């Protein structure tokens, strides 16, 4: 194994009926007033909102609500949140929603202590502190509930960038998988594909380091099986909870322990797509980019890609496994090409340029440091 | 999955060359003076001691040494440690050694705040606080480096009991697997069997909950392969590090997530054996007890035991898998029967009585709550 540090202080309370615990958990931090951050309102129809505010009331915690976090959360909305926190003297952020809501919560929590939040995304300042973040998760996908990262889109500059830092780990995350049974099907699917992509970003860097490599295979297969089962019965709690916990393990440090830090080229390219096409769900973009990236890159770590083909799909070559991956995604109703996403071939250079320029402060990819031409080639395959 | 809480705040720094980081990690807690707790002196021959004290010096941390922790650590030695901490105004405990040293460090850390340390083991008081514990691990086995538990033997009362509590998680644990390459072979083996037993305590409770059940299989197979490889070449770092990290995952919360809390009958019975026979290594005792327990209990969760037989050993029945498990342990040079341990058949009632009486404050076993007769029967099979 490669050297690594594992240090994840988030308390995860997992299971059916866990949501009413949130108030007491916040109160343990001596907090009396929080920002309740949420999306467009689905938590009012699935009963989550009622459970949360009832729990806050019981623990004598006041809250101010900030609605309207977008699926790809934007800088301007986070800045509004910071303003509310300052004006209302709030002491912490309670994110009730999916990865987008949690990511914006972290951004607000860090931004509270900064003159200019976006400076952190530009790596001009370090994140040395943040307000405490608590989460009640409503869709399993990003692992933002148990990681120190946040992604935000600067809509004026078409940049979908990220921050990371130890103060951004949520203090407490409540994961009640049963509330996800009413999700629209495509959200379950895109969440699962996001989690699968996190695992694969690490997995394909592996040179066979155990136990992490095999654990990642287990997680991939568990997610495949869980989504297949949920497609038959969205109320299957065993499958729903297996998917939820696998999505956590996909990016909470376990899936990367002793590997090589992840490649992240596919995530970077996808962020370039959805920065220009905000209507593209992150998971849908990843379903399109990942198979193309594998096709383009696999000879650089061929043994690992062959292992993947064999263990996950029972195939003896990578091309057949790529087809099987696309078939799997298609069987769930996901797009698997840029064409499926409604993106024109003529846009490829623009997207590639956006990826390349936006990420000029960092290299793109580890198995290969991708240049502009590489990105164009991958997008052409993805078309 | 069953409901669960995952909250493990220990920072693990893993890899070759990590030991010199310990001083700086302790200094981050504002600590100037620590108790350096150690065993019989192996850390002076394998270079670990020198690395540790050099790092403490560089970080301007003073230390007082307390040597002589036994393989089954005893109450009296821990009480001596508490006395030293109080007299010398020490602010934390640095355990340099294996699980025994870390367990005693936790006991000292908790005992510092108690009138009578053993009261905590008797469940007469809760562990509400503890001095900060830091560890430099020299043998992978117990996961004490990343769990909130400690086992201590009250030698006057022949009780080998445990404590647990959130304040007992080590703050920072350094795991440099390369220092384990000079371990006596049987210590590597008994450490591995201890870790395997932790996994199996959870695994056999499973009703197929994923991803945890499959992750546990991965950990079992990784440990099997790693020990086999180390038997050929003790310097094999890939195998050594795989074993070390698997032993952490065996009891840091990952192996039990969403299962049923573990059975722990085998650990309890083994503690009864080694309380009366302190010369019996914990891992050796477990190698003897576990196959017998499986034989006695398997029909109560037959599907899971059959899955184990199939996935781990490729067998279609549990009896064949039990034989294969014993063969595996024997191939590593471990005893697999009470006879191998040099324990006479006539002692069985006494051992069983010791287990049963000593644990009168708690039930023994979950798959079946074992009574005195059950324990005798299991020990007879183990003979």
C-alpha cells in the first residue's frame, strides 16, 4: 500500500427513523441558532422537513431557512447564505438535502470566515476554519455527507470548481435511506453513477493494493446489484441502505486508502460539461465521460483495467467491459453519449477549452496528465 | 442494513517512515509531557524506540517511561502507570507497542479521572473522559489503535474484562507496517488470527447485509493471502501493509456497519482461557475456540455459515470449511485444540465456570446466549 492518512471525524447516524435525532446532535455543540439550507422543496413532500423542524423545536434550536439551492449549486446563492448567517447571528449550518445542498452548506460555513469565498476555490486562501455543518441526507451520491469537499459553480465565469479542507467535514450526518424511496428514478441512478465514478477514480490507479482494491470491487458490485433491485422495487430497504452506505464508503477515505489519490480526470471533464450545460446532471455527465476515458487511457495501467473487466463483468478484454458498463448504465435509463445528452459535436472544442482553461491552476488526470488534445479526443469518443 | 452509528475520530498515519511524525502530532494538542508506555523492550531492538524519542525531542516534548506491559496487560501495572502520571503531571499517554500496550494506555488514560479504575470494568462507573492517547503500533492484531476498547486482566480476581467509551479512541495512531517485519513469526500469526476473529464475530451474525458482508469476506481473504505471503517472505511490504490495514478495518467500525453488533462469545471464552493460562496468546486461544464455536452454533444462522464455507474455502458444507480453517491455522503453526495449548480435559469445567461467572454481569453470545453447559460443550469440541 502507498502511505496515507485516514482521519474522518464525521459522526454518521445511519438508518430508518434517524432524522429526529438531529436536534439533539446540534444541541450537543451548544448551538442555539442555525441556517436551515435546502433545495427546491422536495423535503416538504417526503416528510423530511417536518421531521427536521420538529426535532429542532424539541431541542430548542431556532432556525432561519434559505431555500433554492440548485442541483449544480451556484456561488451567488452561497453568498446570500453567508449574508443571512451574518445578519441573523447563526452559529452553524444544517443542510437538508443531497450533495448540492451539503456542498453549498460547506461553502457558506467556510465563507463566513473569508472576505471573498471564491478566493478559496481559486486556491488564493486556505480554509482554516468553518462554521459547524450538520446534514440530513436525502439522496446518496456525492458522499459530501462524510467528506471534506465542496463543489460550487461560479456562474459568471463558467467555472465549476471545488474546495477541500479538514474544517469542512460535517460534524454529524443523518442518513435515513428510507426517505430516498420516493426519489425520481433518474436521481437514484445518477447518484449511484456518481458514487461508482468516485470508486473508479481511485480503483483504476491501483496496482493491486489490498484490501482496498477488492473492497472497491465489492462496492461497485454492491451498487450494481442495489440499483438493479431498486429498479424492480424502489421500496426495497435492503438495497436502498446498501446503496447509501456504499456511496459513503466510495469517498470517505476507505476507497482510496493506500492507493494513489485518485485520477479525477473524468470528474474534471464532467464539471466542464455541466458548467456549460447546467441542465446535465453530474451523474449523467459521468456516465458519458467515464467509458470514453477508460477507452482512451486503459493501456497505461492495463493490468488493473483487465482485472476490472474480469471481476466486475466476467470479460477478458477491456473493450467488452466498456460495452458492458454502458449497457448497465443504459439499462438504468442513463445517457451514455454526448449525443444522448443533447450536446452537439461542434461544441466539443468549446467544452474541452472550458475544462482546460478553467483547470489551468491544476493538472488534469494522474494516469495521464491530459492536455487540450487529450480532452478533445476523449470527448470525441464520448460523442 | 441494521441501524448503526459510525463515528471514529482517530487519525491514522499509515506507512513506511511515518513514526517520526508522532512528536509533531502530540505537540498539536498542546502537550508538553507524556507517559511513554511500552512492553518488554522489543522496541529497543527494532529501532522504533529511537525513532519515537528522537521525534519527541525534536518537538520539545518531555516523557517519562513506564516499561513492562505484559502480553495480557494487568491491572496492577496500569495502576502504577496512573500513579506516575499523577506524580509527574503528565498530560497524555504515548503507547509504543501492540494491542496490550495500547489497551493499558487507555486504561491509564481513563483511570486518571477515576477513584478506582476497575470500577469501570465492572460497569459501576461510565468513562466520561480520558487523557489523550497516542499510539505507535508495532504489531497489527487488536485494532486497539483505532477503536474505543481496552482489555485488562485483574490478576487477583482472574478476570480478563474490557472497557469501552468514546474518550478511549486514540487521538493519533502511527502504523508503520515495515517495523513488523522483524516480529517473531507466531506473533504475526496470532495477530492475524485475532483480526480474523474480530471480523468473524460480526460476519456470522450477518443475514447478507451488503456491502459489509462482502467487505468482511474481502478482509478475511486478504488476511489469509497476506499471512501466506509473509510465511514465504516476512519482508514482503505489500503483504505486511495489507495485513495491517485489514486488521484496522476488522474492528474500527467498518466490519460491523449495519450488522448486528457482533457475537463476541469466542472472545469471551478465550478471555476465560487466558485469564487462567496467561501463557496462552490471545490469538492462539481464538484459533482453538472459533472452529469449535462454529461447529456448535452454525445451524442457528446456517445460510451465512454456508456462504462463508463457499466464498472463503470453496466448500459446500460447514464441516469441510471448519476443517479448512483449522488446516489454514495449522499451516501457519498455530495450535487448533486445547490439547495443542497444553490444557488438560479435566480443566474444562473450571475454565467454563470462570468464563460463566466472570461474565455474570453480561450475557455471553448473541446467536445463542450461552449457558454454562453450552460453554462446556464448546470447550469439549475445542479439546
